[in-house]
């Protein structure tokens, strides 16, 4: 699938791990770019990315890397995005469109406005909804984005052609562009991603604090393992995401605790009709989820 | 695998759905029983179980069904167990061992003591840790219990031979007997099963109550779907289980809410070190779980 991408001369990728590396592989497969330059903090990751054929060349000089670039993808943990805006600002030429892959958008956009200043229109914020358990260039997969959503949270300053470029490049990688504003994005992902991660982390810790935790784990069946799979995710990444979206997440936690409180009260009152009503509503919602997200 | 089972003449199964039906199929496969009689409230389920070859005969008269039985398995929702103890008590002969498959044990044992009275030693409480998404005789599978745990919560009144019979019959079905007392059982399963179900139900309801719930569900990725899979379980079954184990579950919810509170405080204080510590501990516990339960 090579939808509507005009061939790009030069794409720069900041961070050549799972997200940036998979983006590069997909663009290369569809011959959508002549030249892919990798930039990053880890020289060894960059060298491995060259060896693996993910990028054409690694570049340690940002002025050189950005010279003549059509597109720059920032694919680093969200907490590092601000320092990258600082680093690129002096070398960012007028024709270069910048996009990112961060899991939160409000904080990234605020940093971009502060630092990119009059160049803000060149930044098209985005979030591909894809991931995997592993990280680093070795984890990169050519089809990571195939059929997955990419949420673009356009800014009023973005030109039509900048938005079109980012959307079509992601389509070239197999992804399906969706459009939300950044508040919607951060609200929705707080509910369907950040909160569930926090809930899974909290459950693991509750059990780990039992004196006989290993006995408990021994009786954990497949439901428990599925429920807590997301607690295996990177603590550093989730520290950054929950910090970046902490106001929205706090409100989510308050609402969630109110739901738990309803169940606690029904249990205390031995109100079996109320428990049945609560569980039935949840099961019906789960059915709706299966229909709408599969 | 036909470990150490002496051939039984007559096994009676009360409830010929997924749990009772799979037990019957496994016993038949290993030729461990001459005659399997099905009993239950639904004549149509019993008729289908005969057609499917799960049971040899359906019996609507309990006196006849229990006459000469070696073993009776009660495989019905936990809330119905008490009424079944009442029904069988007058016809329960001295040689018959009764066991169950209930997900909670304290309430079942209390009912058994109250109703079976001087016959309590004949009741060996058990809980096979196996299940599936579907129910009814059609869902029965010959290998449902293969390699799965069955927890036996022996009573002081149980004879060695009664315990041996129940353990060896489950081994004949491919299951691995484990021994806990009923308080341990209900505590452990509150933590690793009942609480996670409640948490998943609560999360589905939280999102379902949003005005734009379907938009939220649209962005739910695989992590969310795994996390909430258990919210698809039967509301009636979970009403019964949470009611039966409500004191322990309430205490679990209180402990869990304390864990969420720690995370709330860290978010409010923007304490990223604390968030990292909490998530790291949880991730390490998740690794331990993978090692101990796989």
C-alpha cells in the first residue's frame, strides 16, 4: 500500500528503537524515501540500526542531519521530547515538517509551543497506537503499524500540506490516520490506557506485599495473567506517561475509586441485586467493546 | 493417565454443564467409571448431555440416582449448593463420597456442616481451577482439567480414604491436586481472582458511563482488551461468588484502594521517583508471577 505519498528525499529519525525503527523499515519497504538518517543519544543503537538496514546512515551532527530534511520523526520517551525541541530548533529549516510518536500530547504540544515558537506550524503532533513488549532497534518490525491507528492532534498553525504529509507518510506505513484534539486524546488514553496500567501495577503490588506472595501467584490463572500483562511494561516509560498526563489521570482515578466504592457498599450491604446490576452493565459494555474495537 | 483410581461403579453428577460435563467426559475417557448418572434442574440440559454421550443416563429421582453411588460431584453455581445439600441429605448412603467444584469454599463448607450434619465427613470440598468462556453441556471438553490444579480443602472429619478417592478421581481427569485450608483458599482466590474481576467490571462501567463511551472503546488497544477480558464473565456467577466471599473481598478492596491512594498522592505531588519505585516493584512482581505460574 503506497497511498498518495510523494517520494521524500530525506527523512530524519530521532530515536531508532522499536517505534522509530519500525517507521523506517515500513518507509523503506514502500520505497517512499530516498534517504533515512538516524539521530540519537546512543551511538551503539545507531550503529546497530545501520547494520540492520533500518537507517541509511547515522549522524551525530544535527546541523548536517537536518539540512535538506523533508520530515523529522521524534521517536523517544515523552519526557525527552522537550530537550530534543531545544536541540533541533536552531537547525530546523522552513521546509522540514516535524512529527512525534509520543503517548501523551498536551505536554508535548506545550513544550513545542514554548521552544519551537514561531516554527510551531511545522510541528504536527501524532501518536501511533502500536507497540510491542520489546524495545531497541532489534525489535523494529516492518509491519508494526499495519492496520493500526495513528492519532494526529493537529494544531491550528499546521498547514494543510503539513498535515497531509504526516498522514500520508503514516498511511504509507500501513497505519490509519484518526484525528482528535489533544485534550480528547489525553482524556481518552488516560481512560483506556494510562488508568488500566496504573490499576495493573497497583494489583501486582498489593499481592507482592503479602507475606506469602509466591503462594498467591501459584494460583493465578489465565484471567489474572491477562489482566496483569500490562504491568510488565517499562516502569520508566510509565513514569513519564503518568507524569505527563497526571492531571487527567488523577481525575480518572477519582472516578474509578467511586466505582469501586459502589461495589464496596453493595458488598457491605450484601445487596446481591445491586452487584448483579453492576456486573451486568459491565459485561454488556465489554460486549460493546468487542464489537467496536475488533 | 489413569493414576491409582480403582474403578468406580457409579458416579452421579449434579449439573452437567461445562464443569460437570467435562469431568464426566474425562472419567469416561480413562474408563474410570462404569456408570455415570446425571441429575439437574434442567431436563433439556440432561437430555442433551445424554445425546452428547457425556452421561449414560439422566435421572429425575434423587433416591434412585444416589442408590449405590460411589461418588457425587456437585457442579452447580455456588449459590445453589445449599439447596442441593438439602435435596440429597435424605438419600445419601454411607458409602457415597460427595465433592463439589465451587469457586468459594467457606460458605459451601458452612452450609454442608449445617445441612449434612452427621454426614459431614462424607463431603470433601474441592475447587478445580479451570473454566472457559462458554457454558452448558455443549461446552464440555474431555481435556478441560488436563494439567490444571484442583484445590482440595479437606475437613478434619474426612477420612483418608475419602480424600484419596477425590484426589485420585481428579488425577484421573488429568488435574493436579493441591491442598489448602478453606480460609487460605478463599483469601488467595479473593486476591488473584475475585478482586481482579471486580476491578475489570468497575473499569468497564467507568468508561461505559462516559457520554462518548464508544469513542473511547474505539481507541482501546490490546492491553485494554486483555485487561478487561474477565469482565465478559457471567454476572450471575460473579454475583454469587462475590456474595459468598464478601467479607474477604471487602478487605481486599480496602487494601487495593490503599495502593491506588499511594499512586494518587505521588501524582498529586508530581513525585516521579515515587512513581518509578511503585511501577518498578510491580513490574518485578509481574516477572515473578510469570516464573511461578507458567
